[in-house]
C-alpha cells in the first residue's frame, strides 16, 4: 500500500497498463472500454460545456443528477430515495469508497471483505486505521456436472464477524471473479450486520453489466444500514469521466459528505447532467450495452478455453478469471509479467486482489473483455500462439 517512507506504489492496473504501452501488448489488464458509450450521453456532456456549466456545482451533486439517480433506483429496483438527503455524487466510485472508509472506519475497527477484493478497499481501510478481515472466495474447478466458479462458505462469513465488526463490504457483481452474490448471502450479510450493528458497504458498479440474470441490490436486504456505490463510468462506458454516486440512509450520507468535502469538494460539472441523461435512457440502451458485452465475454472466453486455460464463465462485469495451470504456470504473477513478451497480451494476476497467503489462487489470471471486437480478435490471435 505505502512504502516505508509513506509514498504509494503504483497500482497493479497502472503498472500493467504501462507495461502494455512499453511493449505494444494488447491491454486486457486494466478494465476500461476501448469503445464509445451511448451517443446521447456523450452529446449531453458537450452540450453542458457549451451551455457554460463549467464552474463548481453543488457539493452533493447537481439536482438533475440527484433526481435521476433516485428515479433510477425506483425504476430498476423499486427503492425509494429522497434525492435531497439519500444521494451523494462522487468522483467515481473510487472517491465514494475512500470517503466512506475515511469517514466511518475508526482506528482498530474491523472491516469484513470478500477475498479476492478490489484493491482500493485494502488501501482505504489501511489508511483509515481499520483492520481488514478477509473471507475467502474459493476457486472450484469444473466438475463433470458444474462449470468452474468461486464459492463462499457461509460459515467463513459468520466466523469473520464479531462485536469488533464495524463494516461488511460486499461487491456484487464482483471484481475480479465476475460472480454475483446469491440472495442467501445478502440475507446473511444483513443478519450479521444487524447482529453486530455494522454498516454494509455495497459496491454495485457493475449493476447493469449483467448477462441474463437480474441484479439484486444489497439495499433490498438491509436498507437501514447500507451504503451503495454506483458508477456512471461503468454504466455508460465513460470510465475517464469519474462520475459515480453513493445512496443510502441520510445519516450515513451526511457523515460521508463531511469527508468528501475535503477530498474533492465537488465533482466535474458538465459530466453530471450528461450522466443524468444516461440514467434516463430507455431500457433498450441498458440491455444493448449488456448484450454487446456478453458477446465480447463469449469471444474472449472461447479463445482462452481453446488455448487451454480453465475458464470460469462470468455472470456479469468486465472480467474473466482463467486458470493458467494447464499451460504450465505455477505463479500467476510471473506468468502475467512474462505474457507481453511471450505473446503480446497483458493480464492481471488474481493475487493482486488478495492479501499475501492465498496460494490456492496462485495460478489464476484476470483478463478484461470490455474491448472492441478488433482488440479481442487480435488478443485471441496472439493467445493462440501460446499453444
Ligand atoms: N469498484 C469496483 C469493483 C471497480 O471495479 C471499480 C473500477 N473499475 C471501482 C469501484 C471504481 O469505479 P470508478 O471508476 O467509478 O471510480
Ligand atoms: N477497476 C478497474 C479494474 O479493475 C481499474 C481501475 C483502476 O485503474 N484503478 O481494472
């Protein structure tokens, strides 16, 4: 997280994107689309800049975006939010996460996470002085009847929670595994959070990138204590805009604003009305985005299987996890560092999403498929040279 002198090291995403630039390798590491989002959303940002919406907006977010987020939650999930009190716009979900952890985790508080976990959780929790308690998601290779996937043992989740638990962090759909939490898991999280008076943080940035299964928000199960994160960047393929949001009980949102005001104060003015436009687009736009992404998933997953990787077909999101052991890998980190030279492709080792010690995941590698057909076809061509 931080060097002994307090400087942060580059994240695995920055490191691997730099490696891709330096070697000319196809970047299936960092999760960002190389195709454009909906034209209406892009046009709305240009129009907002031209209309002069270029000065500091309100700290909570511009009213039309707050309203659009509340409408979105009602439309897709039947969740009623007061846009004036229950919504906060953030500089991507990344700032939302930092503000939540810094505002609500006290030194020594325990924060329960599912491992592998998105790397920002670990950095933010450590910065807040919290103690991260990891619940393992275990790799289950394919059997005769079931495909490869990750599984959670509810007993591990129960064992991780105690009176020291301040927060439980859930991420559904999950990065990096592409799995979605079952209702029984969300119910158990709600039960444990209530028993220990803990806050639930639910990172749902991939909520609309679902392949044929509906998204079930954590706020259905524990609305009184859940802070949910969303991302305009993910939903509308504009990750560089850094426009996200937090929704939840007014009291918790107020606590987070107290921290957020010192982080960014406010967020990019013209992007907010543009994301509001996106959120109000018809269902068909959301469905088309997810369907196209599913095709990209299938393209990459068949190429990986053909080459010999054991692939866990993801239910949602940007990423697929593949076991490189059948290709002779013993260390996914070394495998990924050597891959640009071997075949001109960049991927991320799953251990980058783990604390030290998850040797059971050592040979797993994450590939991003949120890429154009041309990029994926070129990646597939290069990966085939591995055999
Ligand atoms: N949470 C997860 C699980 C993510 O994968 C990401 C980024 N890709 C974020 C949060 C950050 O989202 P944003 O780009 O909106 O800051
Ligand atoms: N969330 C993206 C990923 O998992 C990357 C974001 C970042 O670079 N921090 O690849």
